[in-house]
C-alpha cells in the first residue's frame, strides 16, 4: 500500500513538471513574460471588480 501511494505522488509531481514546461513553451511562442501574465491577471480582476 505504501509503495502504491509513493508511485501515485511521483506521478502527480511528473504531471506538474510537464504542465509547467508546456506553459513555458506557450509563453515563449506567444512572446509573453511572467510579469506580463501577472499584469494581465491583475487587470482582469480590476475589470471584474
């Protein structure tokens, strides 16, 4: 049981790493920066409120 739980956690960690890599590739393709993303999210929340 303990071994299965460890494998499940490693699989989740691997999925997070792959998702981060895909996000960075998309950001590079569209020419986005991390600060630009934060500004976009901040402006989105300001427009909602």
